[in-house]
C-alpha cells in the first residue's frame, strides 16, 4: 500500500509539473530528437526558418559549495536571452534580456534559500569541476515546473560545455511562415 501511495503521489506531482510546463510554453512547436539537437541542427533550422524564433533548451547540472565541505547540485537550463519569445517567464525582479556569459536567472524560492540577491555574484562548479562566478540578473516567480532550476546563457554552454545537446527547441514561426512549413524543414535534417 505504501509503494502504491508513493507512486500515486509521484504521478500526481509529475502531472502537475507537466501541466505547469505546458501552460508556460507559448510556442506552437516543440522540436525534439532521440539523440538530442546539436548546435549545427539548431543553426540549420534557424537559417531555413525565414526568421522564425528557434529557442533551444539544454539541460545540465551545476554545483554550489555552501561551506567548502558540501556540494549541492542544481538543475540548469541553458537558454538564449530571447527565451521569453516562446516561454512565459514572469519575473519578480531583474531582466532575462540581460542574460550574458557571466549571469543567470533563478526562482525567488531558491534565491531566498541560498541568500542570493539580484546583482550578487555566486560561485559555481560545472560537472567537470570548472569553477565559474555568475551574477544574478533575474529572479523568477516560483513555479512547479522550474522549481530550483537555474537559467544560464546558452553562450556559456557553447563555451564551457559544447558537447551538450538540446533536449528540445521551441519554435515560433513568423507571420507568413506557418508551423507546417517549419515542420517540413525537419524532414531533411
């Protein structure tokens, strides 16, 4: 009975997160591939899309050290500063457009728990142990789907973790360029 109740609670939590994610996405198309979407595929899509917004999202992990003795991991989504064109991201303070190579966005709950403030610098370590210092440029409203996920600039990923591929790319066609035309771009890739 305990296992069934725990599984049931997990399923409800997963469904809640899925619904929250679906309500956050404003793009009409989500592009995925079994092996992920590498940078060259994203570039081909962007070049052939007649100006459509193509926003890749790459997931990874980053580490904090609270007292120098413990390491805590946090989920990261590498995104472009234009991510708001395909995703509803309400902010408490700051501006995602200022997301550059040395910055990140964080939920209000995580910022409060970690004692991070807008404009403050935070030391992190990538999965390979590379140390980086990033500035808090935006604090997001708390949400079920993003939770404690940090939003980092995709340019940083390209520089420090170039082998990572996007799990999804959200696409928003421009006027006169339909989702069907964008879908047709995927077939030869």
